[in-house]
């Protein structure tokens, strides 16, 4: 009995002497971002597949089926503070948190035993009624470099016209892109042309948008001078991306403080820009999400007064501080993906104090996609059930439709299977994972993501 008592006392002493890490699941559960327009938007929620890594630069595709993020398996704020004090081969292991997701922390040209960097991670779902699958490493993962800023533009059939991302090396960040590619392309991509990228700029958080058949506009923010706040710029191409204008300062939006994370969204009538900036009406001046409407059509430096959309809110039980929100991206129907940064309160573990996670804000009345969804629902090609196991049904409006099935890495596993008019039952002997089903008819091509269990 005495031995057990001494053991218990020793355990409590050791426990109290060790750094106490935050109870992140509990703290996250108490987070309540504040929504400015509750008539338009519903209740925000944290994405269920969040983890304890640093999930930043989150982008959701217009169809709501694909999610990308800049990922570091650590408390990035505390590690960067550590790096500033120990710039030569800093120790990384005390800061590691969350799954590595395949990130190579060993390979480096500097002779360090380990090196922390980011990779792009990827998640998908077969239907917007389903949760996203767990994060996985993208095909763009590389050792040493920092990859992030992933963003896509899709064709009407759901395939990708553009995939854009950033890569940082030796203090310089540039924008790379793919054309006519896959949801998870194999890298590296191609550098965007000058002056869309230039050595005087630290291009970050790119957002590329197609305006018409020949015109593209690229918005980004610039972090070239670490002593100054970042600002938003844009550049235009009138020849489908072959040549670009010089970067233009967005004077109608930028302030003397940080203005970052630009994202364009078209509601069927007007263009809007969503972005992050400190809220002057917040007593702590925390980073919040705003939107502005284009005042003059075609003028990308003509924006109305900013309207608050999301502010950090609070952690209801006081176990943390809601520090910032940012990275707004929207589905075609107006739901908003964003990130929330939290600082834990009362922790004694100086390597684990900050967390960043993906959140989702549904729109109550999808003003644009109400008609978009009706168009999708009228589509005569149906693929069901989803998820499926073993047998799947594909309905075809014609007797000359062709079905092809691809893995998410682009490898074709079923090639040019002719369908009969009406319902076709297809037996699948494929490993459980997500696949891309493409049904081609003389008049259209339909792409659907299907999960096999």
C-alpha cells in the first residue's frame, strides 16, 4: 500500500513537472466564429477531418468536392519563433504535432538531421452531402521546399482547366501552374510567365479566374518585405495566359494594414472579392474576412465598401483565444471555406500553443447554385449508388455513350465501355478508394467522383 502511495505521488510530481499540452479537441469544440450576416449564412462548423497539424491556405473547388491545403505537421507559429533564434539546423521534433502525411523531414542539402517544411495535402468526397475523406499527401510533395496556395479552375464537365500553386525556395516564392490536368496532378508544374511572377515580388495566395473565352485575371498578395504588411495585386491576360500585364496595386481595397487572401466569386450578376484584413471595429484588431462587390464591370480595381463576413469570435469556455480567420474560398453556390486560428490558454508547453483548422460556412439561400443544382439534377446521366461496393448503376440517355473510369492519379482502370440506353449495371473488381467516372455522349461529357467501399 505504501509502495502504491509513493508511486502515485511520484507520478503526480512527474506529471506536474512535465509541460502540459492543450486539450485541442475540447478547445476546438468551444470555438464559435462570429457570422456578420445570419440571414444569408447558417452555422459554421469545423471540417470533421481536421487534425493537429497546421492546415493553412485551404481551397475548396467550385463543385465543393475537392479540398486542398498548405500543411505543416507542427505548431508553425512557435516553430518559426524557434527558427528565428536558431536559424542553423533548428531542432524540429519538439514541435511536431499531427500526422506527417508523408512529409519528408529528413532529406535536405544542408546536412541537418531533420528539416521542417510544408507540402500540399488533398481531400475529396463523392458528393456534397458527404464529409471529406481524411487528408492525404498530394502528388506535388517535395522535400525541402514549401508548397502551398493550391487553387483550381474547372471546365463545365468537371475536369480541370487550371491547377495553380506556389513553391518557396531560397527565400523566393513563385507561382506554378498546370493546364488541362487532374485534380491531384503529378508535379512539378510550369512557372507562370513574367510579369505574373517577378523577382521583386513574393507572390502568395494566388487566385486565378477565367473571365471570358480569352481573358484571365490573377489576384495574389505580396509578402516581399517582412517588415511591411502585405497587399493585394492583380494581373490580366487577354490571350489565355500567354502574356500578362504588369501587376496592379488594388488601391480600392488595400489599407495601411494587412490585406491578404484574395478570392473572386461570381454570383450570376456581380463579381465579388473575399479577402482577410484586420477588423478596425474589433478591439484586438484581429484578422477577419470581408467582401467587396465590383463597382464597374471589367475594372478590377473598382470595388465597393467592404462588408464584414466572418470574425474570429471566441472560445466559449475561455480555454483558448480565437486569434484570426482567413483564407476564404467559395463554392459555386456560395458556401464559404475558411480557416480559424486558435491560441491555447494556460498551457505550459511552449512548443504547442497555436492551432489552425479548416472550417465551413453554409449559405442558407444559394442564390446562384439554386439554378446550378437544378441543371445538375436534370442531367440524364446518373451514377449510383455513391458510395458503392461491387456493383454500380449508370443510366445513359443514348445507346452510344462511353464510360471510362480513372484513379485519382489519372491512371485509367476501365477504358471505353459502351453503355446501352437506360440503366446499365456494372460489376467492379477494384480496390476501395475514390474513382473518377467519365461518361461521354455525342453532346456532352459528364464527370462524377465515386467512392468504392
